[in-house]
């Protein structure tokens, strides 16, 4: 019998499918496997990927961080925080309250510590698993958007080469 089966109060409520349905998830994946007609189509998809990434970051902040910053988690020696990257996205990271250290090793230390109440262990596991999944989803959306942006640039270069070549052809040749 697990701790949850004994009907103990749960401190962390992981995101459920209903939370994700509010996001535009179906449209973005369907948009990947289609015929892109040019730079404009790709730029639209880039914007959708980045908007979805930003919505996911907002969901993580409202639903996951809000819980992680509340009781009883705020009593721990570590906290879950957002970390902005130079690449323009945000991930969830464990850190000490004084910001002197960061990383999953801090979470592992809290899990191993006998000072951590046993009734929080399952919640801490759920919180860490949620953090891992959200970071992966945010990373994938960011990467897909960046790759699509690169592709849009290459399509624009190809179109420019085509237009330069057309301009070099005498007007009489265009009619043939």
C-alpha cells in the first residue's frame, strides 16, 4: 500500500490532461507534418510554437510554481524556481533559497535527508517528475520554433536566388 492509498493529504497536484487542453497543443503538431508553401507559412508556425512554449511556461508558473512556493514546500532548504536562459526560454530548476547552488542534486539531497518528512516524499517525487516533463516540453517547443525559423530563412534565401536569376533573364525570354 502506498502513502497515497492511505488517504493522506496530497500537497502537490500534478498537471492533468485538462490543463493541457487549454493550450493549442493539437494545432501545433498537426502543423509540423504539412506542406509548407514558403517562408510565410513557416514563420506562422514559428509563432505558434513560441506562443505555445510561452503558454506552457505560464501554466508552469501558475500551477506548478505556485504550489511549490506554498506550504509545506516553502519550509524546505530548497525551492523550485524559474531560470531564464540566454536562448530566450525559461526552465524550472531547484535552487537554494540564497541562490548559492542550483540543480537536481539539491532535490536528491532533500529526498535523502532524514529531516525531510516522509509524508512529503511522494509529493516531492511528483513535483520533480512534473518539472522534468515540463522542461522537456518547453525545450522541444523552443527547438522546433528555432529550427522552423532557420528553415524560413533558408526558404527566403532560395527565393531571393530565384528572383535574382529571373531579373537577369531578358524580358523577351520570359514569354517563351
